[in-house]
C-alpha cells in the first residue's frame, strides 16, 4: 500500500509538472526515466485490459503477468523510457480503436504477439533518432523478418500513418494510465 501511495504521489507531481512547465520531451526521452517495477505493473495492467477489451479471444492469452514479462523482456534488450512505453500503449490503443472504426479484424489473438512487437518498433522509430533495425527485433524475438516488415506496414496503414499526439493528449493519457 505504501508503494501504491508513493507511485500515485510521484505521478501526481509529474502530471502537475507537465501541465505547468511542459517538459514533455524530458519524460519521453530522458534515459533516467526508466520505469520502476511498480510502474511496469501499472503499464502491464493497462495493456492487458486494453487488449482484452479490444481483441476477441485474447483474454485466454494476455494476462497481466504475461504482459509484465514481455515488457521486462523488451527492457532487458532495449531499455524503453517511461514515456516510450506510454507512447507504445497509446499507439496500441489507437490501433485497436482504428480497427473498430474500420470494422477491421486484422489484429487478432493469433497475431497479437507480432502486433505488440511491431507497436514497439514503430513507436521507437517515431521517437528515437537511431532506432533498432527490424532485423534486430526479428533476432531478439526469434521472428521472421518479412513478417515483421509486412506487419509494421499493415499497422501503420490501419493507423492512417498517424503516430503523433499533442502534449495535452499525452498528459491526459498519462493521467488515465496512472489514474492521477
């Protein structure tokens, strides 16, 4: 409970700071802003809930524990900042919303793992000056490179190539994820 209070207090402070001073890029790319174990758990809960409500049949596959392990696996190979993870979650949420709007079932329980890896890929390509190559991701996740390349394009097309979000949208999303 004490840990929950400290994480809430920290995120309330961050939300107020973001609103008053606007240092969005600091939280987005500051290498010292790696998520804590408590933050990874909050992000895992949010991702699991988002997927379970947006992808039919995924509740058998996606659990908070599985998502936490995925995030920790990614963190060991390519440390993502808190802002990068939040952006990836926002991309996922946007992708699932766009799929619903377009009545498109491309993202399914069967290809969810590939979709999640591709969401990390497109997020880092969008946010970093020097992102990892798709071949690196294919090797780390033991995936077929052509599948990653094709899936990345499909995801961006479904999203109408829209990755950008305003500072205000980021703050609202951050507040919603951390409930501040």
